[in-house]
C-alpha cells in the first residue's frame, strides 16, 4: 500500500520478481486527508484484493516505530499519530509502516536501478512533494527529508516537485532547470555516486533527465511509480521475518 497526498494505491506483489501481481487499485486521497478517512480507503483496497497476509504501508512523512512525525502533504493532524495502531484496527494480518520514499528506494536498490550498487546512492521521488531515500553501500539511512532543503530561500520541493511543474505549467526544459538547481545544492552536501529519480514523472524521464547537468549520474527508477508499493511489500515481508 502506498499513501500519497493525491492518491492511495495498492496491489499484491511478487517478491521474487519485484513486480505487481495484476492491476493495482488507486483511489483518490480523501480531502481533507484526515487519518480515519485515509484508513478506510486503505482497508477498502486491501478488501478488494481479499488479502489476509502481512501488509506494508507507506506514509508521506517521517516514520519512527509506527508513529508519524511529519506530514508535509497531508493533514497536519497526522503528526504524532500511531499509524500502525490505526491500521491494525482495520486490516487483518500484521501491518508494517515506513516512509514512502524509503520504500521506493528499498525497491530500486533490490530490483531496479540501484541493484548491486555500492557507495552513496540517493533516490528522489518527484510528485506532490520531493521524497528522498539515502543508501550507503546498500544500507538505508531512514527518514531523510531532502525535499525540504533550502534552495534559493525556499523549500526545494516548492519549486522543483512534479506538482510545481503542473501548478506553474512549466515546460520540461524549464522544469529541468529548476531540478538542476535543486540537485546542485544536494550534491554540494552529499556527493552521491548515483541519483535515481522516481515518482510518476519518471515515466517521461527522456523529456527531462538528459537536460540535467549534474556531476552525479542520474538515472530513472526502473520500477517507476510502482516502487513504493513494491518496497512496502518487501519491508513487510523482511521485517516480519526478522
């Protein structure tokens, strides 16, 4: 399951291949995006697939021990909410929650563009905001929030997210210049060896990734916008075994 600011998506996952099994189901995120209505949508999607096993659920914010500590693109009432407990009341089986970009990164590192890559790998998801996942020799540094680094006096995601491109009706070349500036600031502090770009806009990577002038190689996510769902399922499986 992948909870986003605009949509909530879910699907069973084949963990041998890192692929969705059948068609995913997407339902618009309730507005306002309060916890109980969002829980209800998650429960509806799980029921749709008749699923009774472990469930991985991503959340667009910092997650520690099942509790949300930030909520940049959903209602602020999520902050301090025990998301694990709220979902456990609705969904059969055991729920594992984690940050949405961390989930996408886990999937790309296991099955996609980051597979077998050592060094510092940065995953960025461009959507309603900008999510980030940082890996050092394949190990996740959880809950990075690089979408909120300051770029020319404002949050990087405010100017360089996919939502900003749509909101301001920017062409891909104009938006790529903003992404370039955002990546320049990130590179100055992190010096990554590889940057993976994901989110829905990764489907059209050919329109903007070649326009970037970063020092670091930038590649599109191979799992594209399914990475969050795949990573959530993988986390639920592996953490459950642990």
